[in-house]
C-alpha cells in the first residue's frame, strides 16, 4: 500500500504547482482591463435604466388599473 506524503510535503507540492500555474497565466494589458471595465459599467447602467423604465411603466399601468 502506497503511503501518502505528510501534510507539509503536500502543502509544499501545492505551492510549487500553484507557482507553475501562475507562470502559464496570460495577464491582460492595462488598456484591455480599462476597456473591459468600461464596457461592464456601461452595460450595467444600460440594464439598470431598462429595468427602471419597465418598473415605472408597470407601476403606471397598475395605477391606471387600480384607479378605474
């Protein structure tokens, strides 16, 4: 039966593997990060405005139905 390495050996192996994985990561450039961040902010604002308008329209519709 194969014996498992002790806790410290497993932790050491985990850190070695993690370091190797970080070397393979392709990090985006700062300009790409800025562009993507701006895109996300604009999209969130647009969706928020659409939801606000729908809420306002449905509220107006409900008020008209209730006041009949």
